[in-house]
C-alpha cells in the first residue's frame, strides 16, 4: 500500500446576511476549511481537514508536505508525522531520537500537517477495516456532549441557554461577550439569566475567546463563582501562560484553554506553569491524531482532563468524535450550536447525537462519506472570515 496523491481543496461556507451577527471577534461572514485527500494505489482515499487560511494551507500541503508522503506506506503514521514535522532533517531526527523541526513549527504549517495526519489515520483505519477510534485504541462508544453557543444579549440568554438544555444537553457553554458587548455587569446579568433558563443541575461553561486582561478576568471569575461554573475558557490571551496561571490560582473555577496552541510543546508549557484544568487541543491545528494523542497522555499525567475544541468543518468534528472515544481523560465533547452547514451538511450520514450524548460512528475510518455536491456547494470564497 502506497500513497500516490495528496490533494488540498479550499472550502467556504457563507453565512446569510440575516444570520450574521457581531461579537468580540467581529462579524463572521463565512467559515473556511481546507479538505485534504490522501489517495493510495489500492483505491482507498482518506480525508482530513485543516483550519486556517485556505490559499496558504493548500500551498503548504501541495508543495511542502505532499512530496514527502508520495510513495510512503500510510500505516507508518508516526514516521509520516515526524517526516512532516522535522522537514529535511527527518532522518537524523529519527536516528538520534530527538526532534529537529524545520521553520514551520507552528501556525499554518502545523495546521496543514494536522489536516494531512487526519487523512492518513482515516485511510490507515480503512485498511484495517475498523473505525479510527478503535485503531487508536478505544475507550468508549459514546461520550457526553456539551452544547456550545450562547451569544444572546441580556435576559435573552435565559431562553437561548434553556433551549440547549431542553434538547437534552446536560452541559452548555456561553460566550462571555454577548451580542450586546462586554462589561462585567453585563456578563453577570447574562449568566444569571442563563442559570435561570437551565436550572441548577445543568453544567454551565463560559468562553472569553482570550479577550480579557488578567485583572478583569480575576474580577469576573470572583463574581462568577456563585453560579457554579464548570469551566472558564480562554479568559486571557493564549500567549500569556503565566497570566493564565495567575487567573487559575485566584479562583475556584476550573480553567480551560488550548484551542489556539500548537503541538505537545505548547501544552507542555501550559502544564509546566499549572495554567489549566481542562486542555482543549484542536485536532486540525495542534497536530492531528498523532500529536493530540500525545497531548492527551501528557495531560493525563498531570490530572488534566481533555475536551477537544471541535468548532469547524464536518471532518474536524468527525475526527474529534474519534479522539473523544479513544482518550481515557476526554470527559466531554463540544457540539456547536452555530450556523454551520459545512459541519452538519457535509456528509451523507448524520451524526448520532441523542439527548446530549454523541455516539461513535461504526464504519471503517472516520466513517463518513462526502456528499456528492459538497465540493461545489462549499466552493472557496476569497477574503477574510470576519469583518471588523
Ligand atoms: Mg473557545
């Protein structure tokens, strides 16, 4: 079995004007993804997906990564990951047993490597005839999910978050900055409404998208404690691991972060500084199945739980399901409540999500088939995802 072709296809999912709204990130006008296909000489094709800027990612996949993979056996997934990560020095890196990365250790190169690695695991599991999570080593066949959304302003948070609970979710996440902007008073008002809507027993999480400074995050956390918050996500910039440790030490609310970190080395630094209780690597950014599995193991050694960030295309969500079924310390999985046809209408098969629980797909590989019209429907639209 040999890899014969590696293809990257840019994709966009435009958001209709009436569904667009302004948050701390700006106004989102579309969602982008890059679909990666790894083809083999025996007719099997694996699919993967990357986050990030599609034109740059496609160039990295086709010009930098594909030449290193053509002719290789997809069963050697660890070797292929090391080849992509170490670049021209992959041979001495493997012979001497330590990493010797090239220039592309973070950013789009890692996002491209992540997408390719997902596709390699898809095709590798298809060869074995089993779902990816069983190829990784299965822990479970279902996992508790949390509804991820919560942008409603003021008292409207009661109905929005209560609606997620009514769908059967036992955990829900809302944004710290709602459509009505940010102040501590405003967030407290929205959280009060949300708690009213979901009742006392549904878990409530908050996500600040890294938008606060350390002192504001600490002041907010102190006022949030009485609402029994399950985690406070990305309170401050992901670049300030020490600042995050300060926030963590100042509150009883568990801290979650990691969706914008790359590789096990970034997570090692987060763990070293004791900055985090729940690690949230994104499989399409942190390094695919190969690297996120290492991150999960490192986290478990520190008693840190794993909750993969799963906000993106259907391929990313499918890959995240398999990760959640495999990692023993993954206690919960994100299920987006945003407007996301590229997540929910990319495949022939629907996801099996019932009463707030996600069930594992049982077909070989990722277990999902692209809809025939998918590539045309999600044709790439140049330009940024957010307008400010
Ligand atoms: Mg987040």
